[in-house]
C-alpha cells in the first residue's frame, strides 16, 4: 500500500488552495437569505471547480474521483463559504456526472461544456415531501407523448434550484415496474409549466440556495432522457456514488482549517495563568478531533481510489460518508467548546461550522440509511 500522494497531486492541491485563498476566500454567512450569486459562481468556475471530473474536451479537468476529492478538500479548507463549495460539488457530482455518463451524444454536446465552465448552473431534484430516503416511492410522473415526456409533480430541497439553468430530476414512467419504472431527465429551466419557489430558510449552508420545484405538465423533449427509460434508479445511484465519495471531501477541508484554528487558539489563550493547551482536558479534545479527521480522510480516500479502480462497493462508500459526516458534526461541536463563549458568536465563524456540518448527516442518504447499507454488506 502507498498512502502518499504523488508530487503532481500535492502540487495541484497546493496551487488550488493558494488560488482559492487569494481569489475567492468567501465570507461567513449568518443570514439564511444570503446565498451565492453568479459572480461567486464564476470565480469558482474560473478555477476549474465546476468541471473537475468532466472531460477535458468539454472544458473540464478530466480528473478521477480521488483527484476530484483532493480539489474539493482544498475548496473546503480555503473558502469560508461552505455553502458555495457544497453547491458547486452538487452541480458537478449529482448533475454533471450523470450527463457525462448517461446523456446521448447530442445532449452531451449541448450541455457538458456549459456545465464544465460554469456558464450553466445545475440543480439535482429527487427529494419529494413523501420520498426522502425512500427514493423508490417517487410520486412525480413522466408520461410519454410522442417525442416528449410530460412531467408532473413537486420536488423539494433541490440545491441550487433558485439559480439553476438546468435541473436533473427523476420521475416514474412505469408505475407497475417498481424501481425499474423510474427515469432520469435533464430539464431546461425555461420550459413552460416549470416553476421554482423562493430559497428555503435553512439552519446552515446558507451560501447554497435550495428550493421547491413544481412541474405542471412540463413537456420535455425525449432527447433529454438520461440513459434509457426505466434506468433512472441506476443513473441516480451512479451519481450518488460519486457524490458520496467525493463531495464530503469538502468537510475534510473544513475540519482541517477548523483544527488549525483550534490549535492556534489553545496555544495563545490563557486561563488560570496557563495556556489552554496545557490542560489535559483540552489537549485530549484536540487529539480526539485529530483522530476523527484522519480516520475519516483515510476512508474517503479509499472510497475514491476504489471508484477510480472501478471496484467501489456501496459499503466502502457508505463507510466513508458516515465517517466524514459524523466527524464533521462532532469536531464542530468540540470546536465550539474549545473556543468557549466566543465560539458561540457568529463573528468567529466557529458556530457556522457547526450549522454547516449538521446537514451532512442528512443529505446524500442519512447516517441511519448508510449504516443499514454497511450492515447489509456485512451479510446482516
């Protein structure tokens, strides 16, 4: 086993981290109504972040899963706006990846360059009011009518939706076929009958706007179908494999920056004429935070490496997703404790890290769902 990154990987990550810190450090967002705009998005796109794993001939970076994760880790470490990083990663992994791998040649030609360069913003819309974790029970329908599909239904928690140009969504095309009766589509924003609600007020990740999308008789040309009819579940699981393996690298970056701040704080802050670092209770908390971070990093890197080898399994990806998300919440909670009263103040950004970490145990499959996957992979 070789746990070292190559010289090229290290240099790419260092260059990107330096560029992010200089060109788009972002800002702390304390208002749920405050989200990224097209100017913020364009700065991320200029650094290649919107097309990391998309083909070079389409303007992307041509990177594999591990290299994509390393770049997203740098994004999370260098940018204070975790919501923006999340929005970019969701666009890339949950939307652009299925277009890359399942769209027909004509549709790929039409969309991939825009998705790669960031001139198009994409939103992933699968969650419904009655179908969160149970994505096999979608109520949205798509009915074939000649050379179009007619989509009817409502999606919620669609990240990037208020600003999106295209929407990757899933609907039931054959109710009697169960999970084989779901199909995936790319839907242009401007089609009649499609409406997007205002940004939802959320606990964290304020930088990324999320909204409800209503499809009322939306007529989508058949060429916007992803894969073939009935392949929607496979398309979605494929994109989630990439998202669960790569997106959570953002939180590795956040935790790295967070730990650096905690170490600097306990070295400089004094109580009872002693540095906080000299109290065993404090130093052990820093130690535990380090253990969580490094353990999560190894599991995520392994899941990405397996994806690149074509041998990733659901268990490995779920282990990584659970480890990173649970570590992100626990470390953020500990960081608030390490900073004490000022860690509760919005001006420090420490409390924001906790708010941004909480949803990581919910999106891309809840911790409970992934633990069931892990148990199943163990033969239970």
